[in-house]
């Protein structure tokens, strides 16, 4: 029996639709050209890391630190990276509104800040539990989230030579792969650079240039976003979550979580209207 690919639509509207997509690691979709985008462009927030190849664009490793943009009727291939398969939240956008908020998708991959990722997860939980705010408020929040995600797209500064651009891109992708696979590991910069056959200085410079992240911050965000998913989707003990994503102690985890998301892990676990107010306040003040 083939493991399922499931789409759960949580919100349907003229401007936006919101849903959750899951594709098991042994599903045939991993070996096919995917044509499921349809007439409405998609903005996708990954929860697991997955390689995405949108035809003419280069293959990229999309992780929970990223957002992926698909134009209408886009064709793409996915390649397994996380053994859990492909888990993501998707927002479909009316084509006219997508053109206004996002524009073209020459750069199909962007980064997401902590406030945006938290806001998406909080909104999805509210929609799951059928306790989201009135439709006008939900649509307004989605408008803001898509606009923020679009702004985060960036084309790295381009070195003069095509071969240099390619080598920089490949180095950054290889580093992303190592950081995502070794989420709970803590290699030194020297060891990481050695695994990638480059110098520490070159790795630090190129990774920031290509991704907008420092290496340690990229891994920290991956750890915290995995923890956030545990908080939203499970009832696991906070100490277990801290150790499961690579933190040495609950206090270190809680402090890092509060610094990045502006709210304590226990508040996310509790949910409710107070959490939504905190998230909205963070979104309104964040750059």
C-alpha cells in the first residue's frame, strides 16, 4: 500500500486559501514532476527540509528557515532530505494579489524571520481548532504575512565570474545540508569548514552572503522552529523538547526561544488569545 500524500485545507477564500500538506517519504511524488500548483500561486512555509527544483531555477534546499514561492501552474520536482518526508503549510493567493504582493518569482526562495514563522504556526493552530478571528481579520493577517515573506527574498551579491557564483552557491547549499542533517550536533567552525573542504573565513563570508544568516544562527533557528512544531503539534514535556532539538538544558532552550520569538515556550503551549496578541505586537514592531 502506498503511503499517503494528504492536503488538508483549513481556510478557503477569494483572496487566500490556507492548508497543510504532507507527503510520506516513499510516495511516488518524490519521483515525478509535480503539477499540483494550479491557477493560484503558492507561498509555502516548510516544516521539514526538502530539495526543490522548479524547472529552470536551480535546485535548492528549503528548510523551516525559508519560504518557497510558486507561480501559477508551476512545475517542480522534490527530493527527499528529511526522513519524515515533506511537511509544510501553504497559502494560495489570488493571481492579481500575488502580483501585487510578491511580483515575479525569479528568486523562488526567501528566508523567514522568527516572527513570521511563529505567526504562521499560531494561525494554523487557530484554524485547525476553528477558533480563528473573523474572516476580515484573518485575511488582513495573511496579507501581512505574505508581504513580509516576499520582502525576505534576496538575490545574493553576485561575484563577477559565473564559476565563482556557482561555487559560492554550492558551498552554501552544502553547508545548509550539513546543518539541517546534524541539527543536534555542535561541530566547531574548523570542523565544519574541513568537512566542506574550505577555509573557515571563506565559509563564514560566503554563507552569510548567500543566505543572510550566520552559520550558528541558521542552526539555532532550525532548532527553535523544530521545537515550535513540537509545542504546537504534541504534548511532549518541555525538557524533552529542549534535548530533542539539541539544547543542553531547559533554561538555555527557554532563553533562546524567548529571545527569538518574543514569547516563552510555555505560552505557545498554552495558546489562546493572549498569545495571538503577543504575536501581532511582535509583527508590528519587527523590521
